[in-house]
DNA sequence: TCCGTTAAACATA
DNA sequence: TATGTTTAACGGA
C-alpha cells in the first residue's frame, strides 16, 4: 500500500506551505493503493488506511479532504478551481488518487470532495456561468479557518431544528413522502418555492457571478445568507452577495440583483416584520478586467423592481427606471421601504437615492433609521423608511474583508449595490455583533434636505439604530481578499 | 463530543 | 451525468 511516500506531510499546513505550485507530492507506487484506498467506487476497502506510517489517518496521508482541496485551490494560479479541476488535481497530485482519475462522479472520493466543499465554510463557491461550467471553488480567506463552518447545522440541530427541517430539500421531500402525502402542500417552501436570486436559478448573461453562500449565519465571516436559511417565518432578510466576474467585462449583473430583490416581499402583510433584501455587487478583480466600471465606487446602481407589490406602485416600476430617468451618475445606494402603515393608507412608495438631486445615499457603518415623523399621507406622496438596522445588518452578512488590502494584490473593489432595509418596529434583539454593514455611507441629511425636505417638507427623525455597527466603513470598498485575481 | 470520512438521497443544470 | 447540498452513520482522537 501506499508507502511512506504518501505521507504528504504530517505537519501539513495548508496555508503555510509555499504555494507556488502544487505541494510536493511524492510518488508512491501505484498499486497497492487501491487496496488501501477507501473509496467505495473503486477501491473498496473500507478501512482506509492502515495507519501505517504510524500517523497516517487516511490512505493518502494525514491531510483531510479539506486540506487537500485547499491545497489544490491554493496551488492554482487563480486560486480557484472547478470541481473537475479539483478532481484532476487530486489525481495528479495525490498518489493515492492517481489511479482513480477515471472514476465517475459517484466515486466515493469525489463524493467526499463535493461533500467537503459544501460543508466547509473555508471553501466558497463562485458562480461561473461564463464558462458554462461548474462553479469556481475558492478558499475563503477569512472563513472557515481550519475547518468547518460553524454552520448552524451542528449548533443548530438543537435550536435550529426547525430551520433545518424546513430548509432542507431532501428532508422536505422525505418528510413529505414519509409523513403525509399532503404535507407538501403546506410546506414552507410554498412561500419560497425557489430563490429567484439564486445564481443557479438564473441563467442568462454571460456574466460571471460570484455568489457566496455563507454557510454560517452567525459567523461573521459569512458573506451572504442563503435564502433558504431564512425560515419561512423568521426570515427577515434575504441578502446575497453577488460578484460579477469581470472576466466578462460586463458590468455587475444588475438584473440579477434585481431579480433577487424582486423576489423579496417588501410589503409584508403581517407587517411587523419586513423583509429586507440586499444585494451587493462586488467587482471581482480579475486580472483580465480590472478596469471595471465601478472602480472604487462603493455602490453600483441598482434597480429594485417593486412590482411585486404591483398595485401599490403606480409610478415607475423600478427604481432603476426612476433613477436612470434623470440621472447621470448612478446613485450609490438605495434603500427603500414602504411603510406598512402608509401603504395601507394608499400611500405610494418611497424612493430614495435617486439621483434626482444627486443625492447619494450611503450608510456609514451606522445604521440609520429614517422615519417620517410627520406624514401627511394624504398630501404626501410617500413615506420613506430608510434604515439599516442592526437587524438588517445582522442578516446582511458582508464579508469582513480583513486587511485584505495589503495582502492581496489585486484588490477587488466591492461595491454595495443596494440595500433595502426594513422593519423598524422591531429592533435588533439578538444581533450578532459580527455582522455589520460594510462600506455604507449615508448622507441622510443631504438626502433629506435636498430630496425630501425640499419637496415634501417632511420632517424626519433620524435615529441611529445601532451605534456601533462596528463596521469599518472604509470608503474603499470592502476588499475581499479572496476575490480572484 | 468533535471531527473527518463515507454513503446516500435529492435537486438542479 | 456532473455538480451541489444535506443528512446520517461510523470510527478515531
């Protein structure tokens, strides 16, 4: 079986090793390995590795799959690989897998690779539609340190069982099948049959979209919250982080964001809780097109179709339309929310951030809540609730771009595309301090003065909801070190 | 008990 | 079929 040679490195430290190329792998001998191997598909031996060399934990050495994957990714020039490439790397670089290259995807080891990729937060998936291939897998610089994501699952089984149950498709199905035939009807999913914003759900555009799916809701490192996680009832926010791959040199996919946002139910009937949608557009810095149109701009224009509430809005259907209609430079950010109450009174929507007066709305680290104190619903056209509550921030997980700026050469310029905030009636109860908005700059005063006050004569109350957003509001967009170069 | 591996069900493109 | 996600069983530390 695998010789000692296979022991890649007992002390293997993914990050510590010179990453210029695939890490040094010794070539063991070909045969025998399968015997040692544990992959079911091809080599059966359940008992993987006879802990031969003393310390070897697996047939291939002491590295875990996660370590191997990390190595693979790290060894690639772009620091990103597709699943197939990871397989390839394994086969090429790890002796043990050398003869397993032709196995099909059902091979146990491949299954394990996939499993690990999905399981660990240290790996992030970047949507790669341009190539028409599978997603890119990258290392999450900040995430998952060594390992597993603090994903809710483990911790949650206890307290989040509900969520997991609801969320899991598999579980859903199983439950449906086993439990009651009609169970499906009531399934929570009915509300969110699918997440429209999901990259996979969308197909057009050759733009590459990097979607980060955070596996940890509470983990600061999380970049985005996957929709499904939001419990059907609890869900408060849908946020997603979308990276447009510059490779296509196409501007960030606004449309996608729109779709994403569109999927939100801005006007929640129940009302107390409003859903928030946020999307971020980060500009990947691909060497190829670092030119990005967004450069440093913190935000990129976004249109938020509100049609979902169809009858409520008579005006332009999308903010984008509104904004673009008379604007020049896109507004940096828009936050909109319909005041439940007002909406009932027949109020129309609010719209902020329009460039109408070049108002630039940005949130600065601190969440703001902008509420109309005196509203003349009758006369006033709209009310606005602008807010980035901690709550929302909590939900909006933004990458914590560490000091990335210096670490990685090509810094990605991230731009927050839009943020739709909500519920002010329910203040953050259990906030995750780690969560915070990034790079938000909000010139509320300006907006109020220029856009709202002037025209409407509204009197707003600005209440900082969460003082210490703790978010380093550097103007520089969040630089995500993990963004591919 | 936690972590990693393996297996498998299921979904989606 | 490949890719992804998720759940679960197992075994080792």
